[in-house]
């Protein structure tokens, strides 16, 4: 079974840099990737060449506060969706808790009641954790958008999710590589199939944080305010919970 995350091996560069604190914060499409943030955190996520951009946007999401099922906190999510025909999908989302802090790991997320087929990486700020699981289509926030762009499918999904918190825990990056499952009834995924899926997931995108080449805000085209049919309640369940009174 896999023991490293090739697609995110760059995380040694993910430490915050005080010299960048004054940069203009712009998030959108840039010269290096279809998902770029110029600051807090400075990050670029680029899909593999076989993927084409399906949708991009910026939206407000009501986030879960602790285990409370009522109320919540306003968060902001920037997202980019890409597809490789009808074979695979890539969803990238950067979520800001607007000054509050995210709980690390799957606390308050739909994964608390999901069987995790594979996991790698610690649940703490500044690191990335990969999890592989099956998600029912009715619980997926992105599929309505993919379907509207003729890039979706029916049935459950096999998902490889990469989750990263910045050092302040105020921003969370989630990248999902997704493929359709062939069976709706009790799908059986043998170890060899799981290994091959993880291999495909790990090369479906590349990403970088900070480093030698800064991301200039002037080169980024900001995402518009546009949910495009994203199911925000389901997206909140994917993102997980924010600490009450976090500072």
C-alpha cells in the first residue's frame, strides 16, 4: 500500500512566510494553474494535462460550528472543477473560516460515518492527509455542476481526498480525485484495484505552496461570485467543523 503522497510532496514548502503577509490576496485562474491564491495561503493547484476546466467560482457557505446542527458560521469557498471526459473528475476547494479555525481531521464532516478504505498522513495543521472512500452521489456537492456541463455521471463515486490546513488552521484546501463506481450494490474494491486508483489519483494534479517563484496577484483573474448549482449544505458536510470561538 502507498506510504507517500507524490502529488503533494512539495509540502515541505508549506510553512508560512512573514515577508508575504502584505501581498494582495487574489484567488482565481493564473498563468501557472487554473486554481491559484496569491496569499494566505499562497498556493497553486494544477490539473494534469488530460483534464479540462468545467467550472470555477466563489461562494459563501454556512459552516458547521462544533457539533451544532443549527446555526453556524459564514465561510468563503473558492473552487475549480475539472474533468477527464467521463473517466474522472477533479474538484479543488479552498475554504476560509473567516478568522475562525478549522478542526483538524474529519470532525463534523460526512466522513465520520463513512468507511475509510485508505488513509495516509497526520491530522494536524501544515500537513496533508489523503483518504480514500466511497461517496453516494446524493451526498456529493459537486455532481450537479458536473452534470450541468455534461461531465457528470450517475451512481456512487470512489474518491481520493487530499486535505491540508495552513499553519493558522484558518484556511483549508481540499482536492478530490473522483472516478465512477461500476456497481451500486455493495461494491467490492480489491487491494490491487485500490492501489491502481491511488496511483491515478496521485498523478491527477500537481500543487505548490510558496517556494522560490511567488504568485503575483496581478497575474490572477479572480473567480466570480457564482455557486453554479453547488450544493452548499453538502459542501459544508465535506469541509467539516469550525471551532467555536477559535482565535
